[in-house]
C-alpha cells in the first residue's frame, strides 16, 4: 500500500487522463430570466434510454460528456444534438424540451441529465416526471416544471420561444409553487408549477449539486 501524498504536494501533481476521459464541464447558475426556444417536443413515457441510448456504441464514452452528448435523443430525433449546439452558440442561454407524461421513466442513469445539460438544456416542461430523473435534472441545474393544465401541452410546439422572468423570486416564494411562462411565438401564457423543496431551489439556482456543495464549502 502506498500512502497518499501530503495535500500541498498532491495539488502540484498533474492528473494524466486517457484519451477518452474528459473532466465534467462547469455548469452556469440558473439565470433569473430565460428566453429560450423549444428544441424538442416529445410524447408520453420517454425513457432515459431514449434520452441517452445505451449499448456498445455509446457506453464506452460514459467518462467523456462532450462525446457522449452526440448521441442524446438520436433514437427519436438524431438532429437534436446539432440543433441544440447551434441554439446555444446563437443565444448563449440554451433551450427547453417539452414532454408528456412520465418523462424520464426507466433506468436512473445520470447521463440522461448531464449530456442534455452539456448541450444547453435549461428547462424541461412536462405533464409529469419519473421521480429519479426529475431529481437528476435538478442535480445538474435543469429546471423541471409541470403544466398546471395538461391541455397547455398542445399550446407549445417545437421551435416556440419561451420566456420566464423573475425566476429566482418565483421559485423562492413561500407557499407558492407556480411559475408563469410566456410563449412568445403563440402569444399565450402558460401556467406551470414545481415541486421543489427549499434545498432543491438552492441547488438549481447554483447550477446543480456540485456547484451547491462547492459554494457551501468554500471559505
């Protein structure tokens, strides 16, 4: 057994990584205002395997988020990764996804949240969520909201631009879990709600669990 180096010495060691290992990207805090397009609209029972495909083609890249993100949603819409990157390059904010019932059902792989987040996903607006994927979205700074009225699902199309203002205040308001969304393309207001705890709101506003832990432990 080899004892670990002293902390001061360890900080000076360069970590050598293999060609297929990349550091986890730094994710930005949740902004107070978002004006983002819907890059993808999907139906009910979207599984994490449809969001982030498994199998021999994809899993070898599980330690390389930039590379594995190229496979996101390829089963449903193979153009999504390229479209998402182009949107982020243009608006520097990212995009939204609209989903139906039981969004994110299936296995609990966190790559189904990390990889879309790398592509610029900041908001998922769905009829409802599978519990574990809902938590994974929060852990990586993606705002999960549900339609207050499921009929509003029909009032949002792929390509529509959604605007949310005063996000921080709306999420922090005591005894109020409502969030108002403006669909600028269709000139309609969508009422959404969240089921976030105070701690989960803090995690989201920091941009994810890693940022939240880092902020709590910084001098």
